[in-house]
């Protein structure tokens, strides 16, 4: 069942059964995120989807004694957790507000039990998103969160974001080497996003703020609980992804990458606010 929210000039579509995804986010009739194609059920074609209980890749789906199944076609790594491939339930909580719940009780895709909760709230000039993950098992659980929003890409689109460094990747998109944060663009000064070549890289040491300038309006994105952002710009695409994440790719296998460990009953949260101005 699809849900719609409308409040204070905002309009959003939510697809609980398709990974708890957003199908659209509009402000005064204008698409702030890339809208989903009519009739699609694929979270990868939506406007945004949640990353839970981890973000990005786990190399070969392996860490410690655990072996996770591939969940992204022929891609060699498991990707983005299992929340985006699960059915969530929705609870309306008043005008412009919705809560989404996921009850995972272990299994092949993720051996630990957890609860996840998303909150979506539309306010004057601000769209607010929050996700919380709680370990419901009896042993410690590695945990990570993220948001995967798709933004329209125009020739005039510019991004401003401050980070300490970018990680360059190998041919399987796993991070291998730190580089200057200006390697793909001087985002700290506000650089055009459009360009040639693939960007699919994580930036560490992010201060939690980004500005996206689009033709006719500006977005300020603020995140709490995000240590990094992942930037995805496909070759020749009409969109890009700016993903606030709590950890770096393959952190489950790398001691130098911070990864949260939740004790039984403990929770981890990540929040994102998108503010708009003309």
C-alpha cells in the first residue's frame, strides 16, 4: 500500500512494501528528489531508500564467520543491508508525518535480530528524516545506517560539502587509498557536479552539512550521526546521489574504519534535514 504526505508546500510519496522507500519528494510542485517511474517497485528506481543495518559494500559478503548472500545481481559484494529489500509497515502520525517500522528476526540476509524505525516529517521549508536501529538479539551486533537520496542533475547543479579526504577505489568499488578531498571536485568551494566519468566514492571527515544549488532553488542538507558521505555520479546520468552514512564501505573488515557495535537493546540513529529556499 502506498502512502502520500502533503504539508506546508511539501508533497511526498512513500512505498513501505518497496524497502520503505520514498517514491517522490516535491516542494510547491517541483521535484526535489528524482521521482520514481510510474508503477516501479524497485527501490533503486525510487527517490530515496534507507540503508540498514549497514551502508554500502561488505566485500564478498564476508566478515568474521559470517557469509551473506549477494543481493545486487552479479555484483560480487553485498550492498546496503537488507532493509531496502524488505517490507516495512507504515503508521500515519498526523498531518505531514509518517512512521515506518521493520521487524527483522534474523535469517540468511542478516543473522542478527533488529528493529528499525523511520520517521518522515514535512514542516515549513524543511523535510525531516530519521532512522533508528535497535539490536533485539542476545549478542553484540555490528551496526550502520545511511540514507540514499537521488537528486536531479543539471548542468548548473553545484555541490558544497567539507570533508577531510576521499577514498579512491579499486575496480570492484572497494576503498583502497586516501586522497585529497578535491580529487573529483573542489566541493568545499562549491563545484559543478556534472562531468565525465564515474564517481562512486566515500568522503570521510564530513562536518554534516552540504549545500546543493539547483536551477531556481537551493537545498541545505544537515545530518547528525553521519561520519561520512558517499557521492555517486554515474556516467551520463541525469541524477546523482549524496548519501549521509555512519561508516565507510567494508568497515566490517577494516579496523581503521569506525563501525558501531550495539549491545543487546542498544540503538543507533541517523537523521537528515533537507531545507529549501528559492
